[in-house]
C-alpha cells in the first residue's frame, strides 16, 4: 500500500484523490468481507514472498542456447541463467528465446532481440549487447540487407573484443567473412575468416573451425589462390578424419565435390554431393542440406538430368522458406526457373520467375529485381510475346541505370537489341547493342562485350552497313580467340562468312568469286572448330552455308558431299530431338501416372478412415448404452439408500433447527463487527486524503520555488557564456592586433624613409645629380617594402573576415586541415599577444586522406582554439615548476577515415588527475582561478562537437605525462 501511495503522489491532484479513494474503499470492503467470512487471521500455509515451489536464487540453472545455423555457421552460446545479476539472467533468457525463434518465427525473434538489447544496455552487460548485435545482423542478412548486417556485426565486434576467450567474437568474425564473400571482397573475407579459424581452434570448437576452413577454400577459389585453397582443403580433410562429427565430414565431402565439378567430373561430384547431403541430414543441419541440394542440382544439370535438378532446387526452396532465409531463396528460385525454361515448360518457368521477382521487390535489392525482370522478359520473348518482353527489359534497364548496376545494364541492353532484331527493327537494335558494348567494356566483362559485338554486327548487316558489320565481327572474333571460347569463335566465323557472301552478291564477277572464296574459307574454319568440340548445331549451320557456296564456285562434288553430310547431321539432330521429346513425354506420363496412383491411394485411405470412423461411432454407441444401464442400476441403488436415510434425516432435523438458531445469533454479532470496521475505514480514508492534499500543496510550492531557481540559474549561465565568448573574442583580437602591428610598423618606417629619400633626391637635383639614380633606387625599394607589408596586413584582415563570414547554423563543406591550421594560428597569436616573449610553440601535422567534412566553421574553429589555449596554459604551468631541461610542446594533428575525420591536440603538461577526469566537460567546472576562466570552454566545445555535429570528444592521459584530446567528426 505504501508503494501505491508513493506512486499516487506523483499524479495530478484530481487523479490522486480519485485513485486513493478507490484504493481505500476497496481495502475497507475487502477487510469487511474477510471479517464477515469468519477468517480474520487468514489461512495458514500461504507463500506471500516469491513463487510457490521456486528454486533458490543461489542454485544455478543451466540454460543452453540451441545451435544457430545460418548457411553452415554453428554458433553455440551457453550461459548460466542464474548467474550474475537479475537483469543479466533475464537478458540471457531473452537471448536464448530469440535464438530458438530466429528460424521459424523471425518477426517474433526481432522483438525479443530488441528487448534483450535494451536490457543489456541498461545493465551494462557487454556480452549480452554483443550477442544481440550478432542476432540482429543474422536477421538482416536473411533479408539480403548485407550492408546493414555488416554494420551491426562490426558494432557487436567492438563489444565482443573486450571479452577474453569468448565464442561471440569468433562467431562475429565468421559472419563478417561469409558476408564479405557475398560481395566478392576476398581480402576482407580472408582476414575475418582466418581470425575466426584461429579463435575457434583455440576454443576447441571443431565444428565451427571446419566451417571457417570451408569458407576459406571458397575465398581462395574466388581470389584465384590455388595454393591457399589446396592448403585449407587439406586442413579441412585432416580435421574431418580426426572427428566423427557428420557436419565437418559433410563440409569436407562438399569441398571435394566442388573440385570434381571444376575438373569436369560431374558423375563423381554427384556422388560426393549425395554423401554430403546424407551427412548434413544426420547432423540435422537443414540450411547446409539446402546448400548440398543446390550443388546436386548443378551436377544433375550438367549431366542433362533436368528433372532431378529441378527436384533438388524445389527441395532447397522448401528449406529456405522454412527458415525464412530469403537471401539465398532467390538463387534457388532462379535456378529452378532456368531448368523449367530448358525443359520447354515456359508456363512453369514464368510462374517461378514472377515469384522470384516478387521476392526481389520485398528484399528491396535492385540487383535481384533487375535479374528477375530479365528472366521474366526472356520467357515472354520465347513465347513470342514481344511487347511484354520489351516492357520487362525496359524496366530492368531503367532500374539498373538509376542504381549504377553496369553489368545488368549491358545485359539488358543486349536482350533489348536481340528483341528488336527479331522484330526487324535493326536501327533500334543497333542503339541498344552499341550501349551494351560500352557498358560491358567499362564494367570489365569481356564475355558480354564480345557477345554484344557479335550481335551488333548482325544489326549492321541488317542495315546494309557491311563494313561496320565486318569490323564488329572482327573485334568479337579477336576477343573470342583470346579467351579460348571455341564455340563463340565458330559462331562469329559463320557470321563473317555470311557478311562475305553478302559482299560477293553485291560485287562484280571477279570480286564475286573472291568474296565467295573468303566466305568459304571462314565457313570451313567454323566447321573444323564445330567438329573439334562436337557442337552438332554449329556443324549443321556451317554445312548449310558451305554447300551453296561450293556450288557457286563450281565445286559440285564438294557441294554434294557437304549436302550428304548435312542430311546425316540433321537426321542425328532430329533423332536426338525426338529422343529428348520422348523422354520428356515419358517423364510427364510417369509423373501423371504417379499422381493418379497417389490420388487413388488417398481415396483408399479416406474410405478406410470413414469405415474406421463408423466402427468407432458404433463402439461409442455401445459404450453409451452400457453406461446408461450402469446409471440405471446406480439410480435404483440411490433410491433405496435415500429411503434408508429418510428416517435418519428426520432425526437430524431437530438437531439442525437448534444449530440454525445458534448460527443466527453468531451472524448478528459478525454484522455488528463489520459495521464498526467499515466506519473506522472511512475515518482512516478521510485522514489519508487530508494528508495527501497537504503533501500536494507542499510539492506545488516546492515546484514553483525550483522553477524560479532554475530561471535564475539559466540567466546566470547565459551571462557566463557571454563572458566566455567575450573573453575568447578579446584573446583573438589581441592576437590579430599583435599580428597587424608588425606590418604596420614596417609600413610607417619605410614611409618615413621614402619621405627622407625624396627630400634628398630633390636636393641632389640642385646640388649633385650623380647621386640621383642611387637615391631613386632606394626610394623604389622602400615603396616595395611598403606595398609588401601593406599586403601582409590586408591578408591578415581578409583571413579574419573569411573566418567570420560563414553564416551561423549552416553547415558547409570545409577543408579540415586548412580550418585547423588557421584556428591553431589564431590561438597562438592570442597567446603570444597575452604573454609576449614566451618560448612556447605550437606545431601542426596534417594527416593523410583527411579531405573535407561538413561543419560549422566558426564553431569548430572555436573548439580548436579552446583546446589549443588549454594546452598552452597547461605546458606553461608545468614549465614554471620544471628545470631548464623541460621542453614545452603542443602538437595538433589530423587523421582521416572513410566516414569520419579526427583532430588530435596533445601536450606534455601536468595532465588531468583521475579524480576530476569525469568533470572536465561539466559546465562551470574549472581548476583555474576566478580571473582566468569561467569553466565553460570545454563544456561549450562538448556541446558543439557532440550535440551540434553528432561527433565525439574525449581525452586520455598517457603514462609519459601530458594530455591528448581527440575530436571525431562525421563527414
């Protein structure tokens, strides 16, 4: 009740009165009811303090976080739920619940993680903050928000770095390394994964060390480091042999399968991928099962078993959806759609690609959206719906252009150009294909560049620009030959042959024969390449071109032989096509047959279930009848017992009447007691209401007094801030006056000298004309000195005007080194003007890659001036107590990074004692005398940097002595 009254005092007066009245009335009524119930002492055996049957707080209850698997990463985080403070234990329980929910219920996991993070921050529980950051990053990564996830992990890593021998830091390094692989940053990925491997090995966590080794092999493969890949693969196999953990063995087998795929041994790779799938299933690692299924799909695809590949991709999609792993769900759907497209099932492929497009839009990934739009457009193009295909291509091109996705822009332009070629709009096709060539060249994609050049030659040929077509074909041919892609070389040679034949058709008889022979030469070369790589489609195309060309040259025997071979090739292609069609029809028939069998089995099961339900209903009916018979017998026995007890009841009735009279008297006594208790409660309520109202009046008077005191303090603070500004202005004015005085003295002296020289020159005109040239030379030198020092004074004044010219409150892009150097110079001038003849000096060291940052230049100059003047005062104070060997030093330097700049002010003064270290940024706190400062300098600097610019200012005192202030500003 005391706690409730205390809380009520903080409410407004009307709410206080109403709440208190209701509480007291309820208390009085409950007291009256308890008294009326006849149990004023309460029931014994209650447990008002704590939960009944609860465990003692000193007994540790182990709460193990379950395994968190994210694309093969196993993070095992164990804590003792009863250890530490109550907030720490609650935070650990929340994190454990979040880990359990992160796979099946990610939205619920996000809410729990935020609650745990807030609790960890409140209780300053560093490990809890680190784990919360890890889980937040995992949730972001599953939505393909890689950049945000990396920022969360880097922040969490700063917290985890303070923990010794902890698995959280290793897990964060592993996550960062794997995410850097996603953006092909192999150097950063190798650094993080190597650190994770070292930490996991030191902790004895073999499963996690195996995963780090697996991703290191992937990193080396992407970076082209064969030696490193072989080294890490050997370590992974050795680790798999030394342990029986199925997950580690699965990673080793998966790595071996990847090597076999690269060696073009798909059949052997298929066996490895199946074995890795079995091992991951035994280890209950479903996300790694999805990875193995993706590899199986690739192997089946290369072997030509498209149905098995599609089944693997579909199973992978189910696992990704189950774990809400949307980052890699898109890749699985993309592969499945490509398989359906190769099978000629365009409707199914279109459905898959449209679903992947919707997923890409929810992920807000421009790259995924662009790729999905290209896929949908290609299906529409194959179905002959050119308008829909063009609409999707154009939208993909617009997104890729606006987001700077050069690779996708070039690919989309190439698709649009091919579509325009198919529609006979060669001029529009040429524009898009030329842009595709430029984008591919700028993006460093030679394969796309040579393909676009080949199609650009087709566009030029369709426009009748045969010379430009030959140039495009020649460029594409040179790039194809350089890459070793024989299939592309053969395709380009056939196009060059067509261009030569077109030239021959448009030339005279002699040139006609020359052009035809050129066309034959290129077609024969294409035929030889097609035969060498067993490309039957290219062989057919080459034979179709060679046969008529040989006939034109009069080589009828060669033409007939080529025609016979062409017929044989077409027959073999037709047979292969028929065999593929038969296989597809057979597969479809088998699928339909299996579906019918499944439907029949379902109907059979339904019939059996209906029969079983009828039997159960009959059994229930019989059971009910039996229960009714038992109830009838029981009722008869009860009637007999009732007759027997009737006589006993009559005997007891007299006794009952007597007991009722006694009970009536007892009730009257209890009612009187309840009335007196309620009357006493009302009186207590009135007294309490009076006390509360009196307390309210006292608090209102105190609040008014505090408000007046606060207003007076604010006025005093404004006066002191104004005094601090005027003091700073006076110091800077003294420095400027000191700097201007020197050039103005020179101007005055040389002006006096010029006047004397002019008088001497005038006298020499009358007396000695030979001295006139030397006098004029000295006069000219004096005027130059006057101009020089006048310019110096003008530069000083211009610098001060520039320093004060920026509008207040408007952040502008400033060169940091220049602003800091000017501020240091002004501070030194003010100091030297106030303490002339001092031996102190200030050095400024500009840093690398500092550049510019947005800031309020006047405010930041004021911060630097305050810090430098404080440093000068500190070294001057120490120099008064040290001997002659002490060299007072103040050094100002700048540092730069990608997202921030840092200003460092260092001195070798007496330093700041630890006892007052936390007070230096408080307003009005100062260690100086009343005549030397107001105590607002560092407080104002803190407000400018932290509140005005969103930066950071702090200091430290090295063991060698002195003080180092660090000012960090965002760019």
